[in-house]
C-alpha cells in the first residue's frame, strides 16, 4: 500500500494476498462491509460502507502493523548497539 499525491491510498497488492469478504451488516441503505486479508499468517480486518473502503482499511491495518513492527525492531537494535565515541 502506498500513499500518492492527494493523500489517496493505493491498496496493498502482492502476489498471493487474498482479500475475503467477511460480512455485510446494516440496513440496505447503509451497509457495513467487512473484508479481511491474511499477511504472513496474520489476519487483518477492515470495515467500511463499501467493499473497496473495507479492503483499503484492511490493507492499512496490515501495513501499519508491519511498519510498527519494523520501527520497534529498529529501535530495539539501536538500544542494544554498542556505544561509540563521537568522531
């Protein structure tokens, strides 16, 4: 998933990713769709008033999860790095 000009979010596209429609709830004039995606064995579920919004939200949640994990791993590596004298 990428953010492009205008703040639009492009849906995470990767071979092997499968988005599944989980549910549709609410009245016909205001449906709420739920779509899930499995990434590396983790399931992320997004909801929205359209299937596209729900799919995008699932992709956002997956991306944020992995970005957060990468940030945490980087900060952990930095904290455990040996101290170096300034040059």
